[in-house]
């Protein structure tokens, strides 16, 4: 397996150097187990096979738990990878403030 990976890496480098010299200069070759990310403009780990009950998160670059069913009054937050409380309904003339975690007057 390791020899095959090395052969593929050498073949890939050869293709970059011979077939696409502009690309070879634009980005360095990535080490085994990594690939070039156009989004991050760097070598990033290949997506691993995550254990059951988890999935790969590009944002965290790690395996994270699958989205659970959140209890009533909460919802799933991809940012926190957890269930978070729903925003309460603010009375007329008020708006929700993430900073204060409360309803505040509009324009505040």
C-alpha cells in the first residue's frame, strides 16, 4: 500500500512538473496523506473515514458527531456543534441581541 502511494505521488509530481509547469510553481507538492485545498491555499489532510455516528467537518477539519435531534425549544448550531436555545419572540419595537442574549430596543 505504501509503495503504491509513493508511486502515485511520484506519478502525480511528474504530471505536475512535465504537463503543467505553471501549476507546479504555483503550489508546492503535498506530503502523503494530504492534498492541495484551493479554498485554504495550503495542503490539508485527506478526509479520513469517520467512526459511526460522526461525519467530517471541513470547518473544524475533524470528525464531529452527527446532528442529534434537539429537544423542544432548541435547535442545532453548526457553529457550536451543539443544541442551542431558540431565540425568544421579542415584543413589538424590540429585537434580539446576540451580544446581550436578550431583547433590546430597535436601534440599540
